[in-house]
C-alpha cells in the first residue's frame, strides 16, 4: 500500500520526465527491496535484521538519487517523494530491531544498523534540508548540522549501550531518537520551504532545536515499546490503512502538503513529549483515564509499563 502511494506520487508529480526514466527507477528500487526479501529466505535467521537494514539504507540512497538525478521542476513532488522513502525506511528500521531480538544478529549487526540509520535519517535528510531551502548557505548549514548530530547520536547510543552492558531493546532513549528527528526535519523542511526566506530561517531554527535534542540527555520514550504497545494491533492496522488511503486521496488531489503537515504535527508533539509530560493538567487522573480509554491499553502495554516502572525504581 505504501509502495502504491510512492508510485502514484511519482507519476502524478512528474512534469516533463519521460515514462522510461520513472519506470527504470521504480524497477531498480522495487528490485532492490525484493532482492533483499528473497535473499532473506536463503540465509540464516541471524541475517534477517541485516536484510531489513539494507532495505532501510536503500530507501535513503534512493532518496538521494531522486534529489540529484532530477532537475528542479522535473518532479513536482520531489521532496515529498524523498520524505515518503524515508518514511518507508522507518518501518524497516522498526522491524530490524524486532528481528534482531527474535532471531539474533551478526556480530557487527548493530553497527550496520547504525550505518543504515545514518544514511537514511542523517545524510539523506541533510540533503533534503539543503534542497528545500532557497538560500543554499543556510541549507548547507542546516543540513550539515543535522547530519553531524545524527551520526553523533547514533555513535553515542552504541557506546553508552556497551558501557552499560545493556542487551535487547531499550524502553527509553537519552536524547531524541534519530528516526524522530528525521521525520521532524523532513516534514518540516517540506512545509516551511513554501514560505521563502522566512521559511529558511524557520528551517534553520528547527534544525538547531532538533539537533540539540538529539545530542542532549533529555529522556524520550521508545515510541513502539512504550506507546504503540498500548494500542491493539487492529487499531494500529486501522490507522495504517486509513493513513495510506488518506495519503492516496490527497495525492490524487495534488494536496500532498496535507498529510505531510499532519505527520509533522505528530512528530513535533513527540519531540516535545518530555516537556509536555511536566504540564500539571496533563497529569490529572481524569486526563490519564481518558487517555487509557482512548488508547485501549493492551496486555503488552501493561507489561512494558511494569518493566519501565521496575527500571525506574532500580
């Protein structure tokens, strides 16, 4: 479904691009993903996570290709197509950690995962920031700042994890996770690029805040383990299907900025989570009860919350 959204975005947004160029790119991209899937059936289980990391990195490299292979104006939704690729890469990054926990990984698997994350969430988003800004100097500063802080954040996470002797997935992160920063900056750059020089200033301001939060020690919850675990799988599937259909609908109307703005608002809300949690009225028992009813807390959610509470006591 996400693949159909990407292809429709590509075709509706094409301006003067011959069909053969679009078909060639689509075949290469889809072929890479399918090759990794087929390869995953022919290798030991410990390579499953690495295959997902390869798919994630392929999305990032495909995004760089789109931004360098097509001239400005050739593809009307160029930035949106790149952002969608990074969004697809987020799913691969989500499941490669789960695959590593389920089937294990190679000795250097976590380093390969960092290379993939750095490529997609650091380098590609940095290039997107550069392309989105009208002032190239400001774009270079913002893109470089984001890329450097992303790589530093990934390296620090591995170092601290080994130092603490931690095994398995984490429920909390020190500093905003790089995938969240990529979504914030990718969607923010697309939305703010519509406002000219003022938009460039806002992009730099957002990149500065996002980069600072990445390298800070502000505690962030793991979105999948500490939040989505509350939500039943049927509801997650309903959100996924509804979001994809909504994306296809607005793409057909050439109003791609609507779903991008929606994703940006959600990502900014997550970015401000550590500070919103300190607002007193949000911690009122009535509000908490309403949230529990809305999210329909599941057994998995209770298990992760109990584990989080136990870790905090230790």
